[in-house]
C-alpha cells in the first residue's frame, strides 16, 4: 500500500489569544481486498484541528496558564496511554485542555475530552478514498490530570497521572461499555554518553467493563488490570555513539474468562510504535495481554543519521485471553503463550534538516506456537514487512 498524506496548519494570534486550524488529507493507493485496512487508514480532506488558545501569563503567583478549547490532539508523557500518533490518521479529540506551568518547572495538565471518530468506516469507501466528515463520539469521554515535576538529582524526571475513561453505547456506536480509572507514574533519565539511563512506568486500572462490544453483552465485570514498562540502557562514548537497551513490557490479560472479573489492560489512546514495531499495516502487538522481552541497539554514524536494531520475544500474559485485537483466543489455555519473535531494523535520516526526513525499515516476524495452533497451522511461519517513508516540511 502507498500512503500519501498532506497537512496544512495555520495560526492567527491576537493579544493573548491564538486560533489554530489544521487540515489533513490521507489517501491510499494499491490496496486490494487482501490489504488489512482500518478506519484510520484514510482521512480524505478532513478537519484535523480547530481550537482557540488563551494564554494568561502569571495567572497565579509564579504560574502561567494556557487553555485550549476545540478540536485538537494531545500527547502525554511517554505517549503509552495518550498519544496523537496512532496510524496513518492521528487520534483527534474535542474538548478542553488546561496547562499550568510554574516558575520552578512543575507542569500540570487537566483535560476533559471526547474522541473524534474517523470516517469512512466501510471497507469499500476506504479503498476508494471517499471523503466523509469525522464526528465526535456520543458515548466516550476521557478526563484526567497529568503532572510533570522538575528534574531531580542525577537527571531524574518524574510524571504522575490519573485518568478516567467512560464508554457507553450511543447512536450507532457499539463499544465494550466501561468505566475505568487508570493511575500511574513514569520515572526516567535522559540518554547521555558514558552513563546509564532507565525508563520505568507502571499503571493500575480499576472500575467496570464488559468482555466485548456486542450489544447482547450486558454483563458488567469488575475491571482490575495493570501494566509496567522497564528499560535500562547505556551509551558508549565512542565512535557511532552506540546505545544498548534491555526492554521489558507487561500488560495483564484476563486470567479466567468465566469469572466475574476482567483483567485485560486497556491501553486507552496510546501509541505502540516506539516499542512494538511499525504501525499502519503492521500491528500484531498491543499493550494488552502481552509479555515481551527485548534488546535494542542504536547507533548514530552522524548527527543526522540514526540506525536502530531491535529483537523481541512476544508471549501472552494470560494463555486463556485473546491476543491483542486479532480475535484469536483459546479459552482452555492449551495453545500456550508463545506468540513469536521479531527482528526490526530502522533507519532515520534528516536528509535536509527541517525540510526532508527519510524513515525506512524492515521487520521479520517468526510465528510462535499460539498463532499456529489457533489458526490450524494456516499462519505463515515467517512474515515480512518493509516500509519507506519520506516527509517534506516547508
């Protein structure tokens, strides 16, 4: 599939107010009936952002405040739970976001947002690049608070958040009705030559949810889930500035499909690119019912060129729960946990800094026992994915 995406952004400022408008056009070519497409694969001629910002310098003692109202995008911290990036079309939300920054470096973000649903959703319309106006969800709302504290000793950065997601069936929307609260923390140090660095994040979820989005599913389950990310790295102060990282991610799955609980972690509106490989057509792994250990090497032959090599082993956190969004599940657990292993290579090159960027890579995925058994050995033992992306900015 060939994706061509164009975005035009304009800003108008008057006094302490600013109006932002962004138009987005995402289209595809060469896709056919066998191409895995989603409603985010095409965003033909759509309004991406339209919001107004009010800026109040020194609104409180030693504090500046910005308030955004309207259709916008939002990324928080590591972007593992709330991110602008998702696939070809970004995650868009409508509502209010208030940012407070204190002189000593403390930052608070408070928000109440409704996700914008991407259209068209029919496969035939996506293949034809038909344009259809995106619409705000009637039954989903995300609210929360996100806090960044000033840098502490030895470069330690810390972030804390509390999020509430509510989803109910409304209009033509069918969702797995839920009301869940997510509380978490993120601790990390920046990468520096000749020094150890780490990235630690953990979150727990509690509330109520349902096992599926089917309209016939009316059983509210007690939602208890969690996830954590651990990575430890070291950068050598030598030629190519090699940076080696040991990675581990765990997102809980439902331990028993027949009890009154749902233990499947909900990744909300998080991105998966930095940890689980390319997005768009390649997307077998999500931050739910997953246990994965990896090793990554990053080298920089020049300030404008970066090469990344990652190998990861993937397994189900719970053998009785579904694998991500594949729809594959063995409720008996007899198919095991092994999902497979992938090797990813990636190169990012700022060919003309600020104007032309090139991103290319390949992934080789060797299927494990679980996908081969639940698909009656119809799953290929080796899948290959390659992409070339160029971005022109002016």
